[in-house]
């Protein structure tokens, strides 16, 4: 199972809104993520820098790679584009992180 980590960039002042939206994550998005092999997914917030750090495990690489094509994912990005840095397609601007240590 592949572990994936990345960082995203929250706009200052939207910390509570980001938390609220994720407490109310859409059920259909949860289903899509799970069906795409996403497990053990967490997002952490550094309130000092407004950086979001995501880490997840993925068991279905092809399905995971196709998430950006899914309408519910695109709708979620549209829903959150006002509170974070995004790309032209409304996807969150994210930077993949290299794993340099893992304790099993």
C-alpha cells in the first residue's frame, strides 16, 4: 500500500471554515475516496503558517489517479476554492512530499 503526503495552502483567516467544511464532508465524497482506495487519510493544519499537511494510504493507484476526473471531486474543489490556494481547474494547489523516514 502506497503512502502519500502533500501540503496545501489555506488562506489566512479561514482556519475555522476549513475545519467546519471537513467536519461536514459530503457522504458521496467519502464513498468516492474509499472506492478509490484511499485509507487512513488525515489533514493537519499549521495555524502559524496556514499550511495544510495531508497524508493517506492508497491501495488502488489507478482509481486514485482518476479522482480529479470525478464530478463530485470537482464539485468539492469548487466548494473550497474561496478558502485556499487553487489551480486553474479549482483543484487545491498542492506539493507532493518525499518520504524520507518511516518507522514500521
